[in-house]
């Protein structure tokens, strides 16, 4: 009997100890949770699809993620190389943030984000992602156009211009017209109709010049209401003739500079159509041209692209030759703003200083021939073979 009692007593003792230990453990856990006030936040979803831009922008990284149900705000963290920890970068209610505090281009910057509804209620962190800047000033914002003759199509878009309202004018030589678009690429109207329509340019008073070829007058000046004021120029090689018209430019006195690519020369007119100056002949010597195309007025000088000679020549306002810079590729349209020139260079646009030193290559194209500059420093390119207009913005 003693042995039997001892066995059952021992069994009861073991069961009692196990039960007591289990209860005691549960009590301890509950006490700890109540003491530190742990809030169960597993019902708050952690953000997903975190993406950081990679080389899209020149000086910023854009971080975005999917909006989550029940989320009121988020905390975005960025990895700090010095502390080797993720540091809170921004608390926000939006799901997109631009980080402009980038110390070095082409360097990975890591981010993660969590939902943070209150000071004590958080989700788990999202998966981390990294981004980096390109070190370039411009990124491609949008493009529009396709091959054809419809309202937003091009047959052979060689020239482009922008006005003070940031509207875009595309000269479609193959379709004998100039089309007008707003800055988002929305078609507005057929602005001009002319045989082999070429470049246009706007005077400071709102009047504009439209150019064409194979016509009784190559140069036409209109007022802001599209009423023809005057016209001149027929086909030929004389003082009043043109072989064709490529780019045109205005100087600080609103005189008109015209590139005649077939006759390999530059002509300067006043607004009444009076010839003030002409220079250039076919050749490769200083001051000669072989199929010139682009022209612009920049820092009291005239810059002309000499396509077959693969160079840019610089002249003063009297037509005196000043200097040349050469290039590996042909240069086409040239525009200037601030301290820089922007040049259509076939496979890309290039941004240079006044000495031709390349500061940035912008975009990749089948054949960029025309270039324009928007009021907000947009760079607008004509990709003639792709039948597209491509717009770049700073960022």
C-alpha cells in the first residue's frame, strides 16, 4: 500500500508542479505585457511595393509605396552610413517623397517605411529598397507623337520652338504645316500651313516669323493675330534669294538671322526685310560652311552649326569670324539660355558652355535635329526619325 500511495502521490505531485508552472508562466507574461503596455499592431498593414528611383533624376531620389488600408500616416527611414542605422527621414501622410539631400551621385541610398498612426502604434517595416541619382540635371518627363498626318502625328518633324506661354510649335516639313501643342503634349491647333514648313521664331512683341521652301516667298512675318505683315525671298542664289531655310534666330535688337543651308551662308535682316549682312560660302576654311543648319545669338555673338564640317563657328554681330569648336558628330539646331548652349547632336542633346565644353548629354534619340527651350528650363527635342517630341525637365 505504501508503494502504491507513493506512486500515486508522486504522480499527483508531478501534475501539480506542471500545472502550477504553466499558470505562473502565463501570469508572468501577462504582467510583463501590462507593465510595458505592448500594443498589438499586427492589424495595421506594413507598406508594400516600396520603390526608390534609380538614376532617373539628376539631383533627387523619389521614394513611393502603395497606400495601405487604415494607414493615417507613415514614417520614412533612410540608412545612415556613419551610424550604420536607419534614421527617420520624414513623417508624412502622402505615399511619395522626393529626397533631395543626396551627397553623391551614382551612390546607393537605402530606404524603408512603416505605417505610424500614433506615437505608439506602428506596423512592421516594409522591405528596403535603394535609389541613386544620375548626377545629370535633366530627366525625360514625357514624349508625344507618331508617324502619320493626324493632329498629333508627324511626317518629318525637323524644327521646334516654344513661346512665352510654354506652348510648343512643331514644324512638320513633310506635311507642310506647323502644329501647336501645350506643354503636356496636348494638340491645340494647326498653327501654320506652308510648303516645306521650316523653323519659326517669336518676336518679343508677339509677332512671329514663319519660314517655308519651294514657294514665292520663303520668309513671312505675322502679327499675334496671324495676319501677314510682310514676306520676301524666292528660290535662287542672289541677295534676295534662298536655296532653302534651316534655323532662324533673333539677336538683342530683334534682327533676324537666317541659315541658308543650300547656299552655305548666313543672312541678317531687319524686321522690314532689309538685308543688313550676309557671309559664308561652301568650304572648310574659317568662316566657310558646308550645309550649315543651326544658329543662335548668345552673349553678343552668333553661333552657327556647320554640319558636314562637324563644328560650330562663332562670329560677332558684324559677321567677323571669331573661333571654332569641332565635334565628333554633326551638330544641328542650337539654342541658348543663361550661361549655356543646348545643341541637337543626332544621338543626344548636349549642354555646353560658350567654349563648347560639354557639361551634360541629355537623352538618347534616333536623330535629334531640332531643339527648343521652355520657360521653366525644359529642353524640348525633335527626334525626326522616331517622329516624336521629347521633353526633358530639371530634377
